[in-house]
């Protein structure tokens, strides 16, 4: 099965979002994903932040 996967989501400018804040957007995405993929853990970060975290932890 899939152990680790990266997905990149390119967002429109914040002023075009239907959500009032980034945290509200992330909460809506999380809720949508949890409904469709129960038991799967999701995390959100910027691409460079993800790579630095992987380098520090030795993942990949």
C-alpha cells in the first residue's frame, strides 16, 4: 500500500477563496478527505518546509 505520498495543491489568491482564512480552508479540506479516506492521516505544509522536515528526520 501507499506509505507516504506528497500532493501539491496550487491555490488561487486568498481574496478569491470561499473561506475566510487559511485555517478554515484547511479544515474544510481535512473534513472532505477524512470522509473519503477514514483512518488515513493527513498533514499540510509548504513544499520547502516539507523537504527540510524530511531532511531533519531522515525520512525519504
